[in-house]
């Protein structure tokens, strides 16, 4: 439902620090923001996390879980005994992303860029901590010079020693009964007795980010499921998720990790990671008819994880894509589960089911899709009914206005498919209906949509991206479930993937 989609934006809680002023501050290595990392952050991260790392952006207000405010200096994945991430911790987090949120994987960046980003993120944390120290000191009547506040912040945010890592226990040799007792004592109060989490966690009081103790059985793990990964989360805690370290010996930790790993299905930990994938469109003599299930079944399907921008268990979480071309046209066949067919506009039904494929105009677009005025995207979009055909106006967010994002609501509409150009979220309303016709064949059967989009390879105008064999093109997907997505802003999305047409 959209009703809880966007509550009033919660204020970002600043980390209160009580600072003593030593006569001679301990030496601290001065961390300078990495220029390359700063540029990458501005391009890919600032739209959600804020340019200064405060996560106070209009996009951040649309997302749940809310993006982390790096200036608070609290991080979720750490391996140290003082809860401060090492550079390696941040690089691992960037490379994998944060499944269960719109923090996509940065695995497509080279190691040097990942380390530059990590250094810039820590620079923002130190800058935020220094500002907090300076405010607290001034309020206490002991004002600090900026350099002294920064030195103290660097000291506080210097990573500690890596927590001790024991040895993994093979499942056959694990004492699961002992592990179960440790789990009940240290984990079940948040993750539930069966590892599936507790109901009502969305209403737990937090700083607005929704900490959400994860369902261990579903694969929505913030970090990996290796012995080392789980040991770090247990022994070092997760400061940014308010999960404290467990006071366990190494042997007890090994036993608990073995039990937790027994709760995680094989392969589940990687199931929802939004790594960038390459989809190769097979070359065929002639594209099959859209209703030729046997022919499309012979084309390899690629499962693409997809995440709701406002978390809900009942949202769409994966799409299967099959792609082929015959040298003149390309066909994309998309399939996903949807328990209800929402194809009729009506009272309270402002959006129908739908899907969109966004094509980037460069191979280095900003990570969050939708384009911008400077870097537009070509969108192939199908909706079960056309929003232009309905009467009345409402903003996208159910009564809360965020810019000039308006769509029509109420009345009846017909299915619509078009290829259009978008230059950012605010351009969607004006662009709707301005595109060129797109061939779309759709079917909903047994709780599953099958949508086949087809277009010639050559661009029909400057608003479209030309597709050519041997030249990769980045694309991203968006899916709407009309039963729960009541506006264009509410949807499930993927990261960028590469489409390659085989010669």
C-alpha cells in the first residue's frame, strides 16, 4: 500500500560525542578525501547519501531502508574490535552492495576506484564526527579549533584490531544443539526463533533508516554467509544496524556460526545480490512470434534480482529475461510473478501492472537509473492501462508533494506501450505519451506476467538508443505491481546490466 510509503522524513540523528581535551592529543594519521573517490561519490552515491554524506536528499526520502548517513560514522559491516570499518571492510561492502535495499553492487568498478570511494566515505565520516565534536565542545564551554576536532575525530574513527576468526565447522561435525542454544540466547530476540525475523520490525523506533533484522532463511543478508563474514557480524557487531557484539569465545562463535549457516539455504546469500550481469541476445534466423512459448523456451533465460525501492515482502523480487535478435529487430521477453492481474483503472487504482526497460546512452551512467537532462535514457515502457487516460491529478506520493511529479488518477484506461526519452524522474510526467509506439505482447496467466517487447535495432529518432551486434548497451529494469504500487515512484528496480547482441 502507498499509505505508509513516504512518512514525513525523519531527522537524521547526529552522533553525540563527549570529548575530553588531552594536553597533547595522540598522533593521528590525517585522512584526506580521495579526489577520484570524491568524483565517483558525487556521480554514483550523492543522489542517495547526499554530497556531504548526510543522506538528506529527495531520493533518500523515497527509499526504505533509507540510505546510511555516513557523517554519523556508523557502519553496518565491520571486522574490528572497536566497530570502525577498515578500508577493506568498506571495499567489500561496495563490491557486494547491500541486498534488501537499493544499495547496488559496485563490482563493475576496478579495485583502485573502490578503494578511492572507501577513502572518501571515511573522509565524510571523519568530517561529520569532527563537526559533532566541535559542537559538543562548544556547548560544554570548551571550544576546539577545527584542526583539533578533526584530529580527535580521526583518532576515534581509526579502525581497531581485526576480531579473532576461528575455524569453520563442517555441518556434519557441528553441534547444532549447542549452536541452537547460543542462537536462542543471542539472536532469536531479533531474528526470530526460526531465523525468519519478527513481525512488526518496521515499527521499531530507529533513526528513520529501518534497521530490519534480516530473514536469515530468505537470503537477504547484508553481508556474505561465509564463516568469516558471519564471525565478524557476531564478534564485531553491526554498529549501523544497532546489533551489538556477542560476548562469546572463539569456540562458541564457531559453534553459533555453524548453526546460523545451517539455517541459510545453499546459495541463498548470493540470490539477491545486485551484481552487474551480461545478457547475450542470441542471433536467430527469424524472431519467433510472441506467443511461441516453445521457441522462447529454447532461449536461455537469465534471472535478474530486482528490489522494491520501498521494501515489502510481497513486491516483485526477480525477473527472468530472454533476449534474441535477427539482425533487424530485437525481442526482450520478461517474466515475473504477480498474484493479481491489475489491468483496470478505478477508485484507488492509479497504477496498473507494468514493466520498463531503460537503456543508457553511455557505458558509464550514474548508478541510479532514470537519467538526467545531461544524460537522458531511452525507456521502453508498458503499462496495463494508460495513466494519461484517467481523470484528475494527484502527486506521485499519495498526498505528499515532492517537486512537480504528478500523474492522472481515476477513471478507465487502456494498455499502453511506448519508447520514449527521459531526463530524470521529474521528466516522466511530461514525457508520457510523447514516445514512439512500441510493439508489446502481454499475457497474465497463473499468477505470472509474460511481456514481450520488440523494436527494430536502428534508432527511429534521436530519442532512442541504437542497438548493434557486438556493441554492449547498459540497461536496467523496473516493474510495477498495481496491487501495491500506487504511483510511478513506487516500483521494483534493478541495477544496470549489459546487453550484448551476438553477431
